[in-house]
C-alpha cells in the first residue's frame, strides 16, 4: 500500500493494489481490498455466500426482507422442499394407470409421442412398460399409493398430490435449474434465494436458506451449487450447503491456537474497515460481506449444537431411522425439522439416486426404502409439534418418467416432462386430495395442468407474496421468479 505524506515522500508499506490518495478521496481496488481483508479468517464458513457478482442497480440486501412484503396474510412461514433428484416415476408412486398393464409390451401409440421431446429413447422403437408395482387405496380419502411407499400411504390424508405437473427441460441439470429458478438460463436466483430476499430470515444465528444432500440409488446425478445460488440478488440470500457428515460447514471450528475472543476481535476490525469503505462507495455487496462475516462468527457457536442430533430422544431417532453423523436422508430430515424450529426460512433436501433408466423395480425399492419412512417421520414430527400448519412441505423431482420401456439392467423408464406428480402438505393446502390428471397412459397432463411456474406462484402466495408484484429491476428488466409467461397460484390446491 502506498500512502502519500504531507510532502512528496511516499512510504511503501505492502505490495498490493491499495492506494490511499487522500483522506477526502479514497480509491481502493475493491477485489484486492476484500480479498486482503479476508486473509486468515478461515472460520468465515459462509464465503460461498459472497459470490463477488455485480448486482443490478438498486438491489439492497436486508436481513429482514423487503418493505411491503408480505403483500397479504401468509399461510406459512417456511418451506421445506424434498427434492428427489433424478426424476422419480409418477407411474410407480401416485399415478395409477391400469391401461399400461393392458398394453404392456405393445408399441406405444404414435398419437402420444409424435413430435414430442424424448431424452434417451429418441429414434428407438417405443414399447409400453406396464406398472412395476401394485397400487392400493389408502386413508379416508381413498387415494391410490403404490406399494413402494407404505409410509407415505399412512399420511395420504395430509397430502395434496398434484398429478398434472409439467416442465420444459428434459435433461437433469437444466431441469433442476428450471425447477429451482423458473428458467433454464444459468445464473438466475433460486426460489429459496427469492424467498429469503423477500421475507428475510427469522433466525439471527443461521442463514435463511439451507441445503442438505444425501445419496442412494441408481446413477446419482451431480447437483451444482448454482441450484441454490442468489444470481443477481445480494449474495447473502443464496443457500448455504450443510455437510451431511463431519463438520456441518467447512471451517466452522476455530483452528488450533485461535480463541473465540481473537475471532471476535478480527470480525470487529474487518467490520470497521468494510463500513468505512461502504460509507464512501455505497456498495451493497460490501454490506453483504459484513453480514456474512458476522453470521459466520455466530454460526461457530450455533451450528455445532444444532447439527448434533445425538441429543434427540431415542424414539425420535428411531421414528426417522436416523443415526447421528451418518449423512443419510433420514438424518437430514431430522435436521430439517431442527432448522425449521430455529427459524430457517427455506430448507431444501436433495436425495440423489432416482435416475431409473434401468433396474426400476430394484432401485425404486432402494430409493423409497431410504426416503419413505423419514419423509413420513418429518411430516408427523412437524404435525405433532404444531409446526405443519405454518410450514409448506413439498416432495417431488425435476420431472417424471416415460410410460415407454427402457432397458438397462432390467426394465426402466426415460425422462419425461409432459406429465408427472408432486405433492404438497401443510398450511393453506387442501389435505387428502389429488389435483389434476394425466391421460390413460400417464403421458400428457390433460386436466388442471400445473406448470412449474404455477407451482412457484402458489408457493409465493402461501408465503404472503403476490408473484406479479415481486420483481427486481436487473439489466433494465423487471425480473421475477415466475418470469414473464402467464403463471397463477393454483386455487384448486388451496384450503
């Protein structure tokens, strides 16, 4: 750093890009300043939140959300999204199609498939694949649920199963991007970031958006961190991934020889430097960095205790099937309940392993075996604690599977976007119903079609947000989670 004195003498202090021209006019290279300020602060576990992206004009970061939001009385405070990554088959879960069994092995009628996008089966002879399990009616609502999901069957009276979902992207990564951001364009804000930006976090010691992942099943697809990114929103609102095993967040513990008092002193010093700089340049990303360092420091105390589920009663651990530290979906479901109790606004669980191009019966058994009971336990636990009434619980994948046969290691199904199933439960949702329908072969959604953008609009509505009015000016455009295409909150699923 070069500092001019009263005369012409300059004293070289440190080789960097920092130049202090005068007390009244300070010009500091922002990237070098923030980079140097962060050196040595290994415990700032939320550096992934910072991003370093250029923001749109006028976008401010606020821990308490935006003025004027919610627009109307919300039905729920939080969202827990259970993402079955890979695309679970709607035809082996909730959408019973006896016609598939009648036509099993026969050519798929071209009237269904002509001109339609197909992933790996494009150009091949298409044959109908019958259902690989039995369906039975359950609950007082009498809804059909497959034998792969015995625990889901026990809670069917609490669920609204949407059988007419459609999306626009037929391959995994863009389909996840579309489900999470409402567009296939990479770099846009995720739905959790939008919610966190609009409503803020209820927790002082935890991020408002937390992501957990687990693995088990066939061909686990990778999940990129941009699926929970903040895009052009302030980077403090992006999701923070908690590790399923080991340290919940990298570097959340102090390195040897560094006490909490020393960390506190460092955080305060960095905060003072950042605020001095922000007073001169009025950069919202500096305020994001200040908040991230402070949050990281508070997380050092709150996160280890939060993620240590060993203090849960034995009957709760048994209900979920959770073993402390095992990194399983079951443990993640239990942690999701604990995060919800602490005020985290948006919690997203990914279970990777649902890409069943072959061995469908085997791998459905594995995936459902790993996820069915813990999902039931999470809903049951929330319900008995009085939390389900102000939580939106969502289950589903990025798309469904084809009615046509694909054989790689036994019967399987290809990717499918024209009709699939998801379910919702909790505050403001009609329980014990199915909504929408696909045709007799489960190919096209034909009744009360629900686009992914409609799902986003419905979620925002339940949180008290009018999706038409929830926009951010970016690059001269009013950007929304629901985009510019028509979208609506689905009244038929609302209580």
